[in-house]
C-alpha cells in the first residue's frame, strides 16, 4: 500500500496554509505539539536526540564567541519566508535583536540544520533557503561527523555542496572571520 502522500490525487487535494493563516494557529497544535510551516504544509517538529542537542549547543557557543559585531545568532527561532516559516536549529542574521521586535527575519546570512535522522528533509530545505536569499546553508551530519555546505544561492538553488570532514577547518564565507574546526562539533 502506497503512503497517503505518495498518491497524486491526495496530494492535489491538500489544503495549504499561507504564512498569515499559520500565524493564527498559535504556537502549538491541538495536541500540544510544536510545528513549523514548510511550503504551505504544517509539519510536526521532530524530537531532538542527545547528539542533536549537544551539536546545536556547541555550534551556538562557537558562533557567540566569534560572531562579528552587527549580527545576531538565533537558536530554533522562526524565519518568515514566502510560503514557509521554518525554525532552523541555528540562524545568523545581520542587524541587532531590536530589529526583529515586530517581525521575524525574512532571510539570514547563515542557516544551520543538524541532521541526526533527518538529512533528507534538510537537503530538501536547501531550495527553500536559497529562494529566501540565505547566503550559506550548512547541514551538520551528526552520525557521520561531517558538514555539508551550500553557498552562492542563484535562482532558488545553491551551487553544488562541499563536504567537510572531521579534522578539516570550515571557513564561513558569509560571516567575516568565523572559522570552525569540524572536529570541535562532535563528541
């Protein structure tokens, strides 16, 4: 039996939400679960493994320590895009916190997702971020101790990704002076 969403007739009948409609739903759905809007579809957020939490905390601390003046780092906070409102694990925006009191950021200099079990979805999200003009997108592959880096968004797509492994140093092209030893992310 095919999964329900693999059936073309079902996919055509999905009722999509706009970002404005999604905002009216509130932070939690009827069952108290956290969600995010992706391409007009409300998707329940996955629970986080200990490895996911550890990598996200290390990344956040490393970014805070090296973040140039004039940038903000956010952990699991929304970006409001054309048809989506994802909550990436880490995002870095230009400006100061007070610039975002009335609305969530609409783009970012850097977005990072940690993939312990969701690499397929995170790779699919690359076009979402490229369309929003996010300059650089990283997928941290926890079990593999690697980082996929996507840069130079053009026409809703990034140039081919680069893969950085433990022992290598990753320099962020979108944040001046931010360097990261890939091994520093993993236990």
